């Protein structure tokens, strides 16, 4: 699933991105409401985690803008301990559930998964690009209706590129998705994984969906639906 995390506290934001990525999600994390609105306008998210105590535009105003703009994905809010008014106002603004700080990650994950299950009838379960189909629930890919034998890392790269189709994705962003806790990331690993992925995707029909944009990163050149 593709998640949006909006948290201004850097350590907590990094922790959430790391743990949620390890749980198999594709995570975009931002520090303020303005960045969140930009991300929500560019990409389709399955769920958002929003801290109400954001600098500048508040989390409450962010939720109101998302809902008034037609965004229907579930929203899980983070609130301060003992501030019952925040919970009430957050739910009234359009949030679906809340977690009180400080919290254990397992509690947040349980509430997040419950929201995703509840909304599963309304979220995208596949991504299709020509002959390529990605099953987001089973974490499997098929080409011309034949299953592809992808490793876990190859699948995660492919899903991330397809979710950001027709956009240049920098290598360092792919590395953050694959190795969020590794401070000494080797870009050569990404090159090897993308090379293997290309060989599995490129068939005799001329299907070559991944381009290298020299000096910048990779681009999934097919339109995804």
C-alpha cells in the first residue's frame, strides 16, 4: 500500500518511514501540510498518517483541505496525550481514527491495518501497464499473463516505479525505500537490481518500460492504470 506520513518531528518521521517500509508499504514522508497537499495532488495514496501539531498550516486544516478536495483515503491522526478536544476535532474534520503520543508502533500499525482492511473495497488492488500487471495484495507481477519470478527487492523497485510512472525517480529515493536504516547505501546495488528487473520485463514484443535518465535516476515510461 502507498502511505503518506505527515510529521514535523524528524526522528519520529524517520522512524515511521522505516518501520512502515519494513512492513511492506511504499511510504512518502513530509514535514508540513504544504508538502502533504503537493504529494496528495501528485499521487494516489491508500492512507495518510497526519500529526495534528504541524507548523504553519495545522493538521486539522490539512485534513479539511484534503476532504474538501475530494480525497477519500483513510486518515489516521496523531494527537498529544490528554488532549481530548484534538481527537474530537480531528474526527469531525474527516479523520477516521487516532493514536495518542507517545505510542508503540504496534498500536499504530494495528489501527492502520484495520483502516486499510475497512477501505479495501475502495482502494486499488492492481496496477496495469500494457502487458504488465502488478497485484498489490499478493505482491506478485505477471507479464502477458505469465507470472514473473521477482525477488522481494525487485518487486519493491517495480511497484515504486509504477506508482510514480512517467516521473524520474532518483536512485537515492529507491535506496531509501529498500534500505531505510542503512547510512552507507551503495548505489551500485540499485543498478544491479534494476538491471535484473529489466531483463525479466523486456520480452520479444519490444516492451521496455524502464528508462535510465543519466545522472538523475530511473523512469517508468509506460502509463499505469
